[in-house]
């Protein structure tokens, strides 16, 4: 019997509003942000100053985990409210159980991510290069950062023109690194087993610049997710993310059913942002089996 989908407390009464990020506020979630310690990889635990956060970001919202602690979402002033809400919706979706039989429990994953102080950050390239942002990036307090131009809102002009939304990929990297690895190690082992099969079969060809198994694993999960949810169908090279040889779910279901099963257990059926139906797809006679020299990489 299929499990019923559950949601995080942050979804119970609707998602929280976006508000200004500033010091001196009584907002308990913002105060929790200012208490996050950059201790995941540093030998000594330390806090980033509230002032530095406010120099880099001007907007704040969050999604609550089951334990009542927030997963923080920060954005600079220039990020549209619709983009911030889209990021928030994606985080909330990934913390909601898929509802399928043997679905991956999400409460522990969300709790781990919140306990570790996960921050989803949205910046443009100019702000990323600023002195304050560079100082913040020198700590280990941020994981994958989303670029503004990569956050494609459903139904927007960029979406209708065929622009791929990178929000799902980057949020997944954060959730995997902060939540899955800490709280769902058995599922992570299953992902790694599917990755090993794909490497042996030649269906996944990781970028040669990836310098760790962790990075290869997170990119594999992301590009296969994008294939499954119709986000890679316009790739002219036939490679999802430039690395996975299937760009259509139908081909993936036949050739890589193990990974398809893992995706169904983790994601809700309405996950992802498929390429708009009006956008032309390439007429590929066979799935690509070449190298990934044609482009791709983390943000394709």
C-alpha cells in the first residue's frame, strides 16, 4: 500500500513570507540564521557576523523542518519575489515525501539540514564577486549557491522560450549534502550503487574536473532527476547535463530502471520544471553515447 504524503510544519499554514534581512529584528528565524556556526569543515566552530550576512543579502525567507528549525533562504535585493518564492517552493517540495510505496522519509532529512544550518543562497555574478561575498564564501557556511539568472519561474518568458531551471539541481545538491548524507545513509548507498552501475555501463560520464566521489554522486543524482522530470529534452548533444546519455524518461525507464525507482522514492510526482511543451525537441534517433565535450557541466 502506498504511503501517504506528509509535509513539513512549514507547509501546514502556507509558506512563510519574504521579509527584509536586517540586524536588530525580533524575528526568531532571522535570529536563528545569525546563530548558524560554520563548523561543518572548519576545525574551530565560529559564527558569521550578522552584519556580514546583511551586507551580502537583503531578503530572507525559510522553510521549517519537522523539528521546528528553519532552513534559511537568502537573496540579494535584485532577485524578484517570484524567484525567491520559487526557490522556497522547491525546498518545500523536496522535504515532502513522495507518497509512493517505500518512499524516503523526509522528516529526518529536513531536521538534519536545519540542524546543520543549511542556507540556500541566491546571488548574481556581480554580487558574488564583491568583497563581502568573497569573505562569506571563505567560510564553509554556504554550500551550492544559485545564480539569479538560473532561477526560472514556471510559466515565465524564459521558461516558455526553453530555458532550463537550475533551481531543482542546486537545491538538490544542498539537500543531499546537508540532509541525505547525514540522515539517510542507506538511501545514499543506494544512490552510489546506481551510480556505480551507470559508470560501468557507460551511461554516466562525469566531468573530468570532478575531484571527489561526493561531487560525482551529487551530479549524478541531479542530472538523472532532470532527465526523469523532462528538464533535459532539448539537449542537442543528447546528454543530460552533458553527462548522462538519456534525455527522455522513456529511454531512462528502459535502460536505467534502478535509478528511476530511486527518483520515484525521493521526489513527488509533480517535481521538476519540465521544458515548456511548445519548445522544439531534437530528433535524436538513438540516445547519445559519446563524450561530454559538447558542453554541459554543473549549470547546464
